[in-house]
C-alpha cells in the first residue's frame, strides 16, 4: 500500500526527485508525498519501525524514510506469495 502511494506521489504532475526532497520531512510533507490523511499518517508515525525524530517536533529523515520504504517493499515482495497461497 505504501509503495503504491509513493508511486502515485512520484507520478504527480511534476515527478518528485529524491534529491529535491528536504533532508527532514514534516508530517504535512509526508502526508502530501504519500497522499494520505491525518489518520494514516498517525498510524505510520506510531509504528516502532518507522523513522521519526521527535526531539524537535515530528520530523522524518528523508534518507531513512527511503530505506524504510525499500526494506518494507522487499519484505512485501518476498512474502506476498505466501499471503496469496493462503487466500
């Protein structure tokens, strides 16, 4: 789901280049990038494995976010076959 939302965000009118993103994203920027609302953003930010800095507000390090997406996408790709076999 997250990969799909990021792809939608990247396919927007002007494609977002990773190098164009700021080093730290705010919650609002995360919501805009993923095309999600407050509830889903709160769920992501509450995950133990989601990269977030709370020392100076809620900030998401962009490089760690990209690594988190990659790690979770690889897990989904690896394990999706077992989920399909169950259903």
